[in-house]
């Protein structure tokens, strides 16, 4: 019995430089490994005779699986101690399903393999966020999120170029070879994260080395000391944050696609237009990720979140005002900055709002599902607006949704500030 108090006060080993480098490299290689064939899937299946309706159905099924399985995946990340396997196994499954799709692109098999890949992919994001919080703790969580995203966007830029080169020089075998290499690299990086450096109590939003240590010492389940998940439903600030993100992404999600459509039609250069749009957004998102570390360290989170949301109406006005191709650069620059910042600040704010609940990953998954519903439902509305009022008006109307988002975001930010200040001894 005397051993129990000693273990209760124990903390998991702090992260070593090797663990932090492994986390960085994992984010770099996940840029390719988590998506399988990714944007190249449609192009590949088109060459095999697939029609747009079939491709749309395939994308819809994958999106529906992601929305339906998001919250259970987050809840599982809260409870499991095998968080690294929540990354290793899905990456392997996604790559295997991609190879099956390449080898036998019949419709039935493709639908099954991509459904399994979508289900596997849902596990990766909550596992990665949970590991990050467990490794660095709440004090350094925000800054590490910025580093994670910086490495991920760098991986997107580098590996997008690598995929293009592999495809140009070696064709489909080159793309498959690069996919296999990034998969193995991501798995090796995951395994290199020292298990002892992950504080499983902190990883789910409890006080570091809290009830998890009790469980290790005495066999008492950590969940016995964890509040019910129902506390999330009464967290008004969390609900307001979810509404704000739903409205923002409802307005934002179709803009890049609509801009690509408009200029692809005007210039008859669809691939170059899409490449420019994607690359500008990725580079500006990389800049946002690097800036986020300083923003969080200086406690400029509220101002940064407001500016990120206000980037959307500015994009709408710019896209509405100008019809020249050069408009793409400032519009997509703002897209990368706004969405990139919100992508980092969202888990940071959710951690603040749910600190002590023990359900951080479940809460974050729920917020992301609500955000995803907003993004998915916007495409039909955007299509209707373009058909009846044209591209410029659609840009303006979708940009205006940010003003509604801001009305929900401001009280949510005030709640996060109050929650942070009330946290017992934890930095904010």
C-alpha cells in the first residue's frame, strides 16, 4: 500500500528531443500517408471510365463515414492507451486499400476499399491531437499545434511536388512507390514516439498525471474519476464555438472550388488553375502555422481568431470586385491564413474550454463534425446561387456568413478566457 502514494505523484517522462522530432516527422509524412491516393484518385478512376456521378457518390460516402464516425473516434482516443496504434494501423489500412484500388478498379471493390480507408482515416486526427497533448501537456499544447501544422503544410508542399515528379517520370508505379515510402516513414515516426512520454491523463484533458496514475497503482479505473461526457452538452462556450465554426466553414468551403471552376472555364486550363490555387493556400497556411506559435505564446489568441474569421468577408469582397486571374493570389493567400489559423486555434480553444473534463478528444471530434456539416452542406447552396445569380454575388453572400460566425465566436472566446483564468495553476 505504501507504494501507491509514490506512484500517484509520479509524472510520465517528459518528451525527449527524439520524441519531439518523431512527432514533427510524423506530421510531415502524414501529409501524404493519411490521404492514400488523395486528389489523384478521381483522375485515376476517370481514366478507367468512371463518370462524375460515380465519383461524387464515392466522395459523399467517404464524407458521410467521416461525419458519422468522428465522435466515436474521439471518445476512443480519450479512453485508449494504444494511441500510437490508432495511427499505425489506419495508415497501413489506407495504403493497402489504395493499392487494391489501383490493382482492381472495379466499382464494387473501389467503393468497399475507399469506405474502409475513410473509416480508418477518421482515427488518425484524434489520435495525433491526443498524443500531442499527452506529450507536451497543456502548457505547451498551443505552440506544439503550430509546429505540427507547420511540418504538415511543409509536407504537403514537398510531397505534392514529389508526387507530381513521380507521376511525370515513372507514371502510376512512381506514385505508388512514393505512397509506400511515406507510409513506412510515418509508421516509423509514430513508433519512435516514446510511450513513456505520453501522459494519458493529460491527453484526454484531465490534470497531468491525475487518475491515470491512480489506475496504474491501484487498479481503480481512471473513468471513475472522470466527469460524465454529458458535461459537454452544457458547455455553452463550446456550443457557441461549434456554431461559429459551422457558419464560417459554410461560407468558406465552396469559395476555392468556385474560383477554380470560374477561371478554369475562362482560361481552359483546369490543372494549372487548381495547382496555383492549392499551392498558394498551402504556402500561406504554412506561414499561419509558423505565426501561430508566436500568437499563442504572446496570448494574442482572441485577436487572431477574430482576424481569421474576418478574412472570409474580405475574400468575398475581393472575389466579387475583380475578375482578373491575379485576384486568385490575394484571395487564396487570405484563405490559407484564415483557415490555417483557425485550424490551429480550434483544438487550442477546445482544450481550454474542456480542461478537466477528461473528454477533450471527444469534444474536439464533435466540434469538427459540426464544422464538417457546415462545409458539406454549403456546396448545394453555392451551386444554386451560382446558377441563379452568378459567381460574383455568390462570393459576396458566402463571405457574409463570417459576420454571423463572429457573433457566436466572440462570447465563445470570452468563455475560453474565463475558463483559462479559472484553471487551477495551469497556464493560459
